[in-house]
């Protein structure tokens, strides 16, 4: 079960050119990414962001970037796995969190490799299934299936949000609930 106090959120490459390649999923990807980032900010969940070669692929899309907390760290990367980038791994380790919630683009490359490597390092990893995209939906579905095979949970956005809340008595319940209505 996810615990918001023990969670780190990893935003993987929700960048301008990558979301542009999603065609029919572009708007959904951006809106759902915005929702989880906003929820993490409300619940004070530490967020770490990666951008794969931003000089060529652009920055994190504006709608998502506008929801980042002020202290968010955005890391430029060239490795596909965030856990293979020393600065990012150091930031994850420094957080002291044991549960990692990941979403992003592309599900079958960067998200997949990051999830596997973090699981190997002993983290409890959750890949948000409906905010992890690939240009090819078959690649996305296969990645999610393979992640489950390796013991990585693939909950939906709503499942993650309500696990973080735990119940309707959470003081942030109405604000988080309003994100998905």
C-alpha cells in the first residue's frame, strides 16, 4: 500500500516533442500528468523530474511544469534509466523514501528501465499505468505486462491518488478529489 509520507514521485520525460509524438493521447497524457503532479504538491510529496536531451526534445510541457512545487529539481539526462544517472540516484537516495511512483514517456524504454533498476536497488516501485505512454500502444501494453511480471505494481492515476489519501477524513480529500471530477 502506498504511503504519501514514504513516497517519491518521478516524472520521466514529459517533454514537448515526446508528448507531440503521442497523437491522440497527447492531451490525456498532459492532463493526467498535471493532476498527479498537482496532487503530489498538495500532499507535499517530493517530486523529481527528468528531461531526456532537452536541447533536442524540449522542456517539460508547460501545463505540467506550472504545477511543480518551487523546490522541484529538474535533471537533464542521457541515460534511459534515471537510476543510472548519478545525480538523480543521489537525489532519490537523499530523499530517504522507499516507495517510488513513476510515470512518463516512453513506457517501454525510460520508465521501464528506471522501474526495473530501482526495484533491483530495493525500492517498492509503482508505475502509473494511465500516465505512462509510448508512441506505439502495443509497446506500452507490453511494458506494463512485463513490469507486473517483475513484481512492479501498475496502478491507475486514481488508484494512486486514493492510496495516498487513505480515506475521506484526510484533510486534503476534497482538493484531491476535485482533480479527477
